[in-house]
C-alpha cells in the first residue's frame, strides 16, 4: 500500500506557502475541482468551523491544482467508496 505521506506532504507544502492549513488546502482543492459543489464539513469545534470557512479565501493556481491532483491520483484507495449498486 502506497503511503499517504506524499499527498500529505504536498498539502502541508502548499499550506505553508499560502499561510493556510492542510484542511483548508484540501477544501480549496475540492472547490477548484468541483465549483458547482458546496462542501459541508462537519465540526462541533468553533475554531475548526472558522478554519473551514476560511478555505474559501485560499486560491489555488492551475499549476498548484494539477500538482495536487497528480499526487492524489497516485494514491490507491482501499475500501468501499460510494453507493455501489444503488
């Protein structure tokens, strides 16, 4: 199984570069990839909620998005994902 350290280090690198958190970079990646989708991350912690909302202020360049996509595409996903046959 390929380690998750590559995409995680990539997230951390962009987070440091942009003064953001890895979670914010993850959300910024999702917003870039799916502009018609509104992510609704759950949290009971006020600080995490504010952090997640601030992800809307983190912009990714096309090069940054492509770099993150490539790192994520090299990860094999294990386990059930999605609704399957429904």
